[in-house]
């Protein structure tokens, strides 16, 4: 799984949080959001939409220079859970590495002490 930029991850959460009764993104919300945006905010938001589209998190059909129809794809729905699972896996790997290093260090110290007493 490819990680999203922070802005794209926030946008994905915003899309998921703003759904209508049919569980689809609320296009009235997005129509209003795009109407209120500054030019700079519009550019940033469009680049974040592009990132989400390129990573197959959402599909978007544009009309009148704003999202007209939007769908959250499987990777978009799974992103948060996948991210948490990856973070937990990385944490476990770091903990395992710590314990391996500690155990090897203790064994080496014991062998050193024993070798010192035998010599």
C-alpha cells in the first residue's frame, strides 16, 4: 500500500465523512466547498484529488470545473485500516528488533564473562 500525502489523506477522510443518505459522497457539500475556495486552495485541493484518483482511492467525474459525481473505491475505504495495520506491523518489528538486540547483547556478555573466567 502506498502512503498518501497528509493533505490527500485528510481529503479522503473529508470525502468519507461527507456522504449522503445513499452512502455516496455528498455532491452538494462539494459544490459549496468549491464555490467558497480561493484560487490557491482550489489548486491544492485539485492536486489532492489527483493523488487520490492516481492511487485508485476514488473515482471522480468533473462537470462545470468541480466534482460532479464521486465514488469511494475499495482502496479508499480500506486506506485507514491498512495504514493502522502497517503502523502496528512496523511497531511490532521494531519491538522484535529491540528484543533480538538485547538478547544477543546479553548472550555475548555472558560468553565474555565465561571466556574471561576460563582464561
